[in-house]
C-alpha cells in the first residue's frame, strides 16, 4: 500500500506543466473580457417603523408551552442547541438566546399549527423563526425551514473553518433593517446549519450591524427567495443554488442586546496613513475598524447621467442623487486587509466587510490578547496568510515586519 | 488565497490571473487524468478559465474556490472527451516528450495507461490534490460510496501493476546510472 502512496506523492510533487499548456493559458488570461464592477448603491428614503409585536391574535390563537408545540415542530426553541457548534461563528448561544414567543392556532380538527407571527408560509415553504441573540455586533437568528417538495437530503455539506466538521446551508435573499435604519440586502447572508430530514432544515442566520449597538431593537426581515444546492444536479457551473423559490416571508423580531458580553477596546495605532481605530471582542467574534486612507475621484455630472442611462435603460433614475453617488463612488481606496491572531498566533478566520471593517470568528479559541496586523500590500498579506506553520500559527515576527500597522491588544 | 478570490470576484484581472496560475498544476493533472494528451488538456483549461471568469461572481464561499474550479474543469473535460469519442478517425500526433524523463514522469505514464479514466480522476483528486471523499463526490456528481469504491479499485490495480512493473522501473534507474557513469 505504501508503495502506491509513495508513487502518488511523487506524481503530486511534480508540478511541471508543459510549455504549450502555459502558452494557451497566457493567451486566454491576456484576453479576458471586461466586466464592470457593481457599485454598492444604498437605498435611501425607505425608513421603517419600529418593530411590531410578534404575537398575533388570530381568533382562537393562544400561547402554548414548548412541549405542546414540540410535538408538531420539535426543533423550535432549541435550534441554537442543535447547530451552535457545527457552524462558522460557533459558540455557546443557547444559554443566552431568547426564545421567540410562539403562538399557535388550533384548526377545526383540534390540530396545532405554528404561529403566523413567527412562521410564514409561501410558495410551499414555511420559514419559522425560533430564537434570537444579539451581542451588539450582530443579530443571530435561528430558524426552521420546511420545504413541501422535499429534496433537502441532497444538500451537500461544506467544510467549515479549521476542521473536519461540516455544515449545510440554505441561501436567503431579501432585505432587513433595524428601526429607522436603511434597508440592507441579504447577499452572502445564509442560513447555516443542518438537514433534519428530506423536508426540514434548521440553521442560524448572522446579520452584521453597521456599528456597535448597545440598546435593544427590532429586526425587520423580509425574505424574497429561499434557495439550496442539490448534489445530484448535473449543472456543475451552478454549483450553488440548484433551486431558488421566490416568495414572501416577512418578520418583525424584537431583541435585546447582551451588553455584558462585548468589550470595546480603543487602539488608535497609526502607520502609513492607516489607523487601527478600535476592536470589539465578543464570545463569538472579533471586529476591527481601520481608517483606510483614500483619494478623491472627480465624478462629473455627465458621468453620473451616462451611468444612470446605461443601468436603467434610459430612464435616468438610479434611485440615488448625484451627490449621493459621489459620496459612494468618489473615494478610491488602496489595498487593505486585516489579519487577526490570538495570543498564541492562531489566526481567526475573517472576512473584510465595509471599508476598514473586518469580522473574524472566535470559533471557541481562547483569547486573552489579540495580535492585529493591517496590510497595505497584497503580496505581504498573502505571505503571512500562507506562512501558517505546522501548528496553524502564523509567523508573527514576519507579520510585524511587513504590516503597515501592528498592535497587540490585551483582552482579559 | 481568500484575498485573491475576493479580488477576482470583483473581476480584478491580475488577481484572477494569479489565482488561476496557482491552480494550473492541479488543473493540469486532473484534466490529463481524463484526457491523456496535452492538447485537449490545454483546451479544457482554457475553457475552464473563461467559464470561471464569467461565473466567479456566483461563487458563494471563497474558500471553496478550488472545488468549484475543478468541478467546472471536469465538466469541460467530459465534454471534450465525448466529442473526441465521436471523432474516432481523428489522428492524434504522438506527445512530445523529453528524452531524459524522470522517474516521476515514467510513473505518471504508467498510471495513465494502467487505469481507466474514471479511476484515474478520483485517484488524482484524492491522493494528489488532497480533496476529501465528500468533496470528490460533489465535484464528480457521484455518491461517496462510489468514490470510495473507485479509490479502492484503483489502488488494487495500481498495486498489482506497480509491483509487477517495479523491476522494470528499477532497471530504468539502473540504466540511467550506467549512462551517467559512461559519460
């Protein structure tokens, strides 16, 4: 057996690609068609009223205790417990989460059905919101999805950061906002969790707030489509979202903020025009804010009008004013990326979000201090991310040498 | 890596180019395991790059870029393979090769000749590219059981072939050494 594996090792270590293959590759890379980058238009002018109460009185509706509903919808009320260690941004939520008040309606045969306040059905899909938690940085919402047509057992699993654990995912599209806030699109915000049976999925949705929020609020969530993958589908180019069901599932969900969990740490470390301003640390995530220098780009009214004509087919109504467009697109930012490690040099997997903001998952790592590196050069950043040594830690000495800003932040 | 993917998703040509070049050896091995010749392999890679460039905005999770890329590649390879099977009268020129082939290159040829395409591809994806069985099942649209079965069969056949042919490989090495001594 060893000989076979040794042979495969040798084949694997030979990275020679023939010249003619490289030549064809270079030809196609030199001739790639251009695509225009989608600019992030923020919608304005759609303000929403404060969240309404979620219990809905419907004739014979009444509050029931969990055991009664459990017979019909067994996972409601304990979805955090079911998925919290199996998803990105894993952690112990179940003890802190608030169970959404469930009401039920009794039909003529005396059967219980989940509430219309937290459960909505459209297009053959029932979306039931279960629990909510907010650490001031994100709102975490669990939900159960029931799909009449079935097929969820073909949902492929995806490996989550770090280990052999897998999670499944359902794709959500629509909008959400907090009271008085702008509507924000659900783009990469998915329900991550697990398939229960061919018709049922449970998972958690994480919605990142723009800024730290200390007071309670209400989440207004308006879903317009629910999608999922199917591993049996032959169309490999659409590796995700084999099915997408359009519909309407609207919710108003109140929540309070767990202010005891989050620590805000002012940093103010500068370098090369970049400033690491502050860090937020919660049991589930670390969020860093960097002030990234930018250059102003002149945008003429003619450019704005030409873009509006192109994008709207001549109606010239982009939905935002010229001044708002200049505010959005008139700043040119250079490369930036923030790498966040704990005291042992273990990297926290992260994604940059809005300019200067990076959100990283704690995923159960111990954090007594953070080493934060801000890079203004993609090669230096890539070098550090690839430098992960055999034990999963980065070369922090090298990171300090090549980062434009580096800071050590005590957390405990 | 994630940064390159993020930039490529915004249709940054330089980042996309870097990303593709990093994965070209992987694409080459996987495509050659199916198609066996460099010309078709180059075509498959070319088509894959164009498809990726067009569709990269639809990639949901950046870290699954490689899985996604290889899946697209396999589809293009299968397409070319089917087209080639229909044109059986087409004459294929012999592959250009180096006279001084190394041992790994010899083993690679043995590997290509010894196994059917469906066993070669799972072997390459598992042993060389390091994909897990579940990922291979997704890439090839087959069940995990089928992947495991094919891997076991591939190993069995290669073990027998390799054990039988090892003496000739050893002789090849001995001949090389003898040549060096003479020179």
